[in-house]
């Protein structure tokens, strides 16, 4: 009797926050690749509670389910998309003696799939791995089995690949903050961005839009009946530029019951107004929704905006916001506004009181900005980013401390750690300490934190429901401008109580 084909088990830990569902970008392609090289493949899912540091510990019950499934399937390799404790990995390894356990951290570089498979799973061999058009040849598979009863795992956000995420690059020479910094390129994208600088052609795709359409069509046909609307996060700047072409391909294939989430820049939204207005009737008539998501303002202050090298003006933000709101009113249910509103980076090492006032004025003017969320946003510095080099030159990098953990969502991997930094202006550091505790980030701060307890007294007496932190924060900016010697957030709150 011939031996069974080698097996690949893909373990998918899905957190209960949708924004963190996107660590299985490669799984449908690993499933399809397994078929090409003659391996069996199994995609197994466990819903978990979100861990901000992205290091997960399974419950005793979930670990038992995972170990039992691995023992039953007897895979040759087990791929896991999140970090687990050594003891839990040891229990899994014991269930499948000799199997290779692989932590799979690929989220962006799907074009390197064959190379990474060779390196991480050397037992996987086959001519398909030498095919320069491998991604075009693979038929992705989305068939999964959920092992526990986590409801959010039943319909996660699925990433659809269409090449490199962002095409934005602007000359550095026109930015006075980066002159003489010795950057390796004459142009760059946003200065904080860590996405690889790749051309879509590096992916070996004949047609990025057709490639994305094939993924969506495959997913639609493989989804079980009654699964509900599928939310798809479309990755690739070409997909935005060819939105009408993509929509027409999906309609012709009979795709229905999907939400297409795209992540253009705000200036790209303005440039595509005509295309959006033309495509919405087609989508509405065929049961397809469109959501423009992940839109980043970053900062309304001209100086801060230039340090972030964003290349978007305040007026563009307000013009694009008005257009998005108009589309949602004209096409309710079909055109959907971004989850959580527009993104911001309100605090940086260089922030001044003037910068904060400019931002507060514009946040109040823009209905698409979630105020509690905006106040919780600060810059995260990662090694190699241009803005990190700028902070280092200005002496604003700091020693690690034992302060409260922070993750603005930029930490997408457990091993990806940002660098600590300090504020150039101590009074802004005090304001940041208050902002965290009156913003949406206060839920991530321990209840016994003394500043949080003091801030709660103000929140509980607020006249607005839900609580709007901007009026209190404006008062705080005014107070610390009058008393710049105020050294802590507790002292600042005492000033506010006395005023």
C-alpha cells in the first residue's frame, strides 16, 4: 500500500478584532501550492482574544483541540501564524513527532512564496517551486475548519492580493527636514512606512487585477451556503486604479455577497471620484459593497505633515471626507464609510502646542475622524524608517523604560519592536499622558493607574454621551500653556479641577 502523501497543517489564530485578521495572507496560496507538489493540506482555525503584544497563550481547552487535530492529521509540517509559548509549542510537537513547526510571519512578501517555502519547509519539493509564474499558476483554496466555538472566527476578513500596496513616492529634495540625512534614495513614501519598496512586476504577475479577481471568484465559489457577506481586504494599488475593470470581472463571474475594502490615499480618492460614481450603480445592482478603508490623514500641522512626508493637505482631507459622506448617503449599504474613521498620528517627538491646536481645529471640522481614537494616536518608530533616522539625528530616541505598553496597530508581528523615543517638549509629554487616559486607549490601561482614576472623575461628569474628549483636552492645552512648569498628568488634572 503506497505511503500517504506528506501533509501540511496551517494553524490560523484569529483575534477578536477584525483589523488583526490579516496574518494569513499566504494561507490560500500555501493550500494551492500543496496541491501542485502533491501534498495534503489542512487549514485549521482557532478564535483567540486579541493580545496587544501579539504573543498568544491558548486556553487549556483550545490547546487540547489543536493537539488532538494535529495527532489525527499527522502532518509533516505545521505552520503557525502567531507566537505561542514554548510549552504549548512543545505539546504540539509531542503530538506530531518529527514534524517541522514553522512560525509564519509572511504578511507582505507573497511574491517570495517559493523562496520562503524552500527555506522554511525544505521537505516541500517540486518543479512548481521553480516556476517564475508560480502565483499565477496556483489555484488558491479557502476551505477552513474552525476547531473552537469563537463566533468571530466564522467570517474573518480575507486578504486579496494584487501586488504592492502603495505607489506613493515623492522626492526628498523638496522636504527640508530630510536634507542632508543621507537617505539611500532620492524619493520615498511616507517617512514612517515600513512596506517594502517593490514594483508590482517583481511579483511575476501577468495581470494584477485578473489575479485578484480569480482569488475573489474562488473564495465566492468555495464559501459554504449561508456563510453571510464576505469582507475582503484588497491589497494592491493597481486594484484601486482599475476598480471599474475589477468590478465588471466580478459581476460577469456572478460574484455576490462580498464587501470590497480598498485602502487608497485621500488624494487618490479625489482623483478617482468619477470612477467611484460610475461603479456604484453596477455594484449596487449585483449585491457587492464597497468600503474605502485605512485612509490616513496622519497630521494636519504642516510641519508635522512634512516630517511624516505624507503629501496630503488639510483641504484635501476635508474635500475627500465630504465626497465619501455624500457617496454613503446616495448609496446606503453599497458604499460604506471607513471603520473607525480616518487614521491619524497626532503625537510625534517634535509635536508643539501649536501643532496640537491646528489638529484639534481640523478634527472638530472633520466628521469622519473619531475623536477618542485620534487622541490615542502617536508615532511608532521602527528601525530603518526615514523618520526614525530623523529622530535619531535630533537626539530624540530614548532608552527603553517600563512604561505602559503601546501599539497603534503598526506592530504587526510579535518580533517587530518599535524604538522608544522622547518628546522634545516636556509639556507635550504631559499632554500625551493625559490624552491616553481620556481617549479610546484608556481601555488598554490598568484600572489601578492613578492618572486613569483621576481622569475617570472628569469623564463620569461629562455632559456628552458618548464621552467627547476634545473639550477637556483643549482645556488641558490652555492650562499647560499658562503653566508650562506642570510636570505630570496628575498635576495637570489638578489644574483643570481648580479652574
